[in-house]
């Protein structure tokens, strides 16, 4: 799926494991997480699950290299054939930590957490060296098309609100910013905290 003249976004199962590893890098927040923060099972923690095991899980979840697979856990962005970005997008129920543990998105809402027709974007980022080039915006737009095509009834995101001069803790922006989702057509559902907003796009 192509999102603009230069950035091309594909389902992660159509990407190679080598390309996905290139996006996540060999150090830093993305490498350490391997997109498992919201995938940890009850009782698990990063301390109990080595990064190698997290990477193994990401490999299995993406079904990378399996172009005929009907499922995958995200999207990979390319620029001139170079893998440059990642977006985690799946049915919301796939994120055990989000549904069972992470309380912020649910404050003030009566949403049915077990509804697997509601999808979620939990992570979107550009690879180091390719930031501030519209990668996250392209991924957010592609996530909308991807979820719709896969039968989602709606797609949610939980971005961070930032203010000029306001500090951001390392790793916080993995959820994306309000602006990239607004540009992709998401609307605010709630603001559970001063810095967190729930955004959503309905397909019905």
C-alpha cells in the first residue's frame, strides 16, 4: 500500500525479518521493547523476559516473510527500498496489557474491552536517521486503510499531548502524537489525563 510519492507502507508479513530488525535497531527504546510492552502476559515483565525472547515474539507475531498470511501485528514503512518505520496495529484485544492493565485509555469510558472489531495503534515510530520526514504520518494513514480493509469497525490510538517547551520522557512518544492521528482523520474520544488523549476513527 503506497501512502505518498516516496514512502511505501506494507503489512509486516510482507517484509523480511532483516528489514524489521533494521527498523528496531540494535539499541535504544525500540530495540529494548520489540513492541512487547502491551503484549506481556499477566505476571510477565521486561525483567523476566530477555530482549532476545521479546524479539522472538515479534518475529512470530509479524509472520514476516509470509506474504500469504492473513494476520500480522503491524506495518513497515520504506523509503527507496530502505526500511524506515514501524506501526503496531491489530485488533485491540491482541494487546493484553492495554486491555487488562493499562488503565488510562479507559478512564471515563464504558467501552467494551473485549470487542475485537475495534482495532488499536499502540506504537508508531521512524527509524533513527529518518525522523521529521513524515514517516509517522504516512504510517498513521496506512493504519487506517489497513484496519478498514481487514474488517475493523473502528480504530483507536492513544497519543501523547505535547506543549512547546514541555519535556518528554524517553520512549513516551512511541504512542505517536495528536497531530499525526488528527491528520489521518481520527477524532478525540476523551482526555483521560492532561497529557493523554484517546482518538478514534469509526468505519461504520
